[in-house]
C-alpha cells in the first residue's frame, strides 16, 4: 500500500564504504566494532547491521539484549556486544543467542552464571567495563580485584575483554583522554595482578579514531599483550564529529581524510502536499507565530514533530524544494509543516522536499538541524520517528 510521503532513504553502499575507509584509517593492529545501537542511530538496524558484516565487521555493538537478539537473527555469525549491560531475567537470552555482555556489577555476574549453569554452558565471554572518569557505568578501579575474585576455576564467565568509554575524545586538547588511558593502565595492572589475562582492549569511539588517538590505544594494548578494538559510531553514518575547540593550527591528517572520504548514509524526504497563495496579514500555524507581511505562496508538507522534525525549527529553519531553500513558517505541527515557496515559482504538489540530504547544489545535514535547536546530530537521527519508513537505496 502506498504510504504517506515522509520517508528516509538509507544508502547501505555508503555505510559499507565508510566502514572500509575507517578500517583502513586505523592501524593494522586495530579491529573495529561497528556500533548499530539505538536502531543504528535511527538509520535501521535491519539495514545497517548486515551492511557492516558485508563490509568486513566481525564485531557489532548494540544497546540491549533485545537489540542483540534481533541482530543475531540478522547476522548469524557476527560477534555481538551488548554495551549497556544486562538486566534481570535476560541471562538465558544472552547465552542462547551467544551474545557478549558488558558487565560491571556483581549481580550481572550472578545472572549470567545462573543462566550458563541452567543451560549447561561451560564458558561464556564477557567484557568488563572500567569507570575511568565518566561516572556512568563501569566498575571503579579500587573495586576491580574484589570483583575478579569470582573468576575461579569452575566459574563459567570468561573475561575476554576490558573496556572503557572515552567521554571527551572530541575535546581537541586531549588531556581528559590521556588521563582516562592512564587510569585504564592502572586497571589493567590490577587485572594482571589477579592472574587474569583478557585478550581484547575495547577502547575508543569515532572521535578518538579520527583525532588519531589510536596510536596511544595501540601502545596501551601492546603493553598488556592485548588486541585493540575501537568502536566507531557516528562516523559510520557519514558524520564527522566536531571538536571543541577546533584543532589549531592544523587538524590531524586522519580528520582531514575523513572530511573528504566519509559519505552521509541517510537522506530524509517528504513531499509538497498542496500550495496556496495568501494575502498580507494572513496568520500561519498554531498560535499565529507567523503573520504574512506581503502576499506569499505557502506549501504544506507531510512531516511534523511526530516524525522527528523538531518543533523549535518553526520560523528559524529552511528545507529544500527544487534545489532552493524554503523557510519553515509558523510552528511545526505534529504531522505537518508549512514552508515559504514564494521565491520558488514552479513549486507544486508532489515536489520532493529534502529535510536532511542534498538537492541540487544545496544540502542540509543533521548537524545543521542540531545547531538550530541546540543539540547534537546523534539526537537528530535517533528522533526520526518509527513511523517514518527506512528504505534501502
């Protein structure tokens, strides 16, 4: 059945190309884990997880056990890391679907141990998260030895990897990241003193990779005879993180390469539903926040805040029609918005409207949306509503 004209196009070829570029950008010693959490940042887990595997990814990163189960269906042979941990009654799903859980609480160990024993599984892999300064999830360094005391001879959990999250890798100074890696070094010393030898150092996001912090991570991994695993997310979808402050006087070569080589994966489109001419003094939209000061031509489009078009964009943003910018006038409604096509003489019902993407010589990015409403591109992508179909192109 034909759908309402508001949809997202996903270029899986661009996704695969981005993964291949990032893989080459990393040193040969580094393996990449493709982050497809939160429905692949709103791009579609169903489309992007298999694309990552086709591009060569052996590791896939998801938020939850639920996402992990769905990813296992899509990618039967991939290694799947459940980054945000597990919750009560999820242990058997982890074991049955051969997921690798990130753990940091003793009760998470209990859940997985009980599930493994119930299902007769002798060994399941986990990654231990270390809190190196973010105070979000992860075990504190002083508590590592006590937690690892559980890894006795008959314990079914195997510590395959150790991870942390570099929460300020997009700060160009790099001091916070340096301090975090120093804390991780201390954590690895504690783990080694417990007689445990994990094989994977799971550290680093897109910002760390593109800012060329991979060498420090590789050095740390080599010190403890571990393989470095980095976790690009935003860059897989063709968006280069913004660094604060901007690099000066010169940015890393890797970042410059990324600006040239990464390609957006998502294009968001709608259509003109109807066009009307209005006189000066005409009120447009809820609460009359826009009043025409002269005769105008207005176009109605089938996209609103329930689709993810932020309500704050009313009267302060423009979309693309026939390769030209058409300002949003009045408030964005739940299901619709109105744009000014006075200067676009041929605009007509059925015309394509681009919310994110390129049309002619003009383009609108998720970063443009983010700047207009005071947020970040991640939120723009993930807020595109589930009722907006994702179509592979």
